[in-house]
C-alpha cells in the first residue's frame, strides 16, 4: 500500500513539474506576452524615480494581494454571481461608414467609443487611438476567459483610416492587445506608451523610431497636440514574472481648443486633483467605471469615486468607460453606469453615454440614450 501511495505522489509531483515547465515554455515562446526591456529601455526604467525595489510604485501605498479573508470572499462570490453579468440580448453597435473618414476635419473634436476603454479620438485634424483592444477576448489565449458582448465592432480594423498615433495606458490584456496591434501597426504613425511598454511593441515588430516612452508628468507634442503622461493608481504585467515591470499611466490630450482626460485603469487617489490643478479644466473626462469590487477598490474605482475624480479633474462632461464589453468582475454589467448616473445626478455632473460606435462631438448635443436597457418585448 505504501509503495502505491509513493508512486502516486511521485506521479503527481511529476505532473505538476511538467505543467509548470510547460507554462514557462508557453509564456516565453508566445509573442502575445510581449518583450522584456533591455539596453537603453532598461536603463530608463532603472533610473526612473518611480522604479524602486525592483518594480514601479504607485504614488501611495496600494495593496493588491488579498489576505485569507479576501480569498474567502472571492470564492463565496463565485457561487453568488449576479445573473446579469452579461447581456442576454444583442446590444446595439452603431456601424461606422469608412467613407466618414474620407476627409479630416480640423474644426471639431469627435470621440468614438469601441467599448471598454478603446477610443478613436479625432482632434485638430489628427486621429488617435486609445487602448485599442479590438479583439474578442482580453486574454493571451483567445478562447479562454470572457468574450466580448458584441460580436462585431463599429468598423473593421482593416477599414479604419490611417492613424496618427496610438496611446496605451498599461499592458494588461484588456488594454494592450497583441492581435489588434499587429493589424494596426502598419497604418499607425507613432506609439506613445508608459516606460517599459516599448519592449512589447518592439518584440511585435514596431520600429523603435515609432515609439515614445514617457513617465508621469512628462510632456510631448504631436503636431501641435500636447500629450502628457499623468499618474494613475494601478499595476501592470502580462506574464508570470513581470508584475509592475512596466509603468501604468493616464493621459492628458490638449488640442488647440479642446482638452481631454483619459484615465486608463485607476483606483481613486489624490493624483486626480493634482492633474486637475495642473492641466484642467477638461472639456471631457473618459473615466474608468467598471470591473470594480470592494476587495480591489485600490486599483479600480467604484462608480461614486469616478464622479468625484471627474470633479477633482475639473471636468465639464463625464463619460464612463471600462464597461459595456467584457465581464471582468462580479457585478451586473449595467450596474456601473446606473450607479454613476445616480451619483452624477446628485452632484449635478453632466454625463454622456454613447452607444458603441456612436460619436460624441464636443460642443454639440451629447448622446444620452439608455441603450443598455433591453428593448421592450
């Protein structure tokens, strides 16, 4: 009997070792996990004041690892899921005619949401893509994990016009998508990213000359448009061993007339007020509102905090983002926008809620339809 148990234990240990080795080989050989900084990129990271004790740090202490009771709560919540975690009907997606891009318009700012945190921004005659995760699954393996609510995008990537620049907030899969970048890289003029992410892009075949890495409070210019990397409260990582080895950021986009703030992912923190004091007011804020939980509120704002962040930033119009495309938390898929609207109404904050693909044109009537409510039968 003892010999049988010993054989079983050795077999189990062998299987575990094989699984670990297989996982390491998969991570190190699959391009979607990205690259590692070397040479000048690594030196820039190591000399950054934001990089300490072998990793990038937040402005204030940010605990991300759950204690035992936290894991118990997560496990319990898995058996008490909200039944409305994803729509059971086809949500509306407004299609974009490629001919709409036949000519650039210098006189307006148009913002088009692709769901989650992906945007096409047209400002001062330039076209910017923000966090263009345009694939079906925010995962290194396309058939594993949550799938996009809508099976189609407003426009196919191949039909998008030439893009002047792509801005990335951080390297998580729901913001930086290998497949999307592969399809976009030839039609994109330049990439603006936080420190460390340049290594991913170079590994994916993008020339170093087309990549600008920034750390917090650094400014650059794209043909008259000011781009500023500003703080966020989050973390990073794509593999098993690279947590917090690349920086995460929010973005300020200032054109000749209009000013936009894009949060990326962030917990609520005093940095919003700092950004508002330095670069506000903003004509519109695109702020994270979704995939939250009290257990990880340090790195993902609650909806009521999103409204407060908008006020801290001195924003005029608030658009909730990071919802409407994927299930990455345990709340109802419509809860983020409902809670945000309730708080915004109480604080007299103007909110816009476009359908996926429906353009926002600043200084014109704003989309406000409650499109997430299923049609009456």
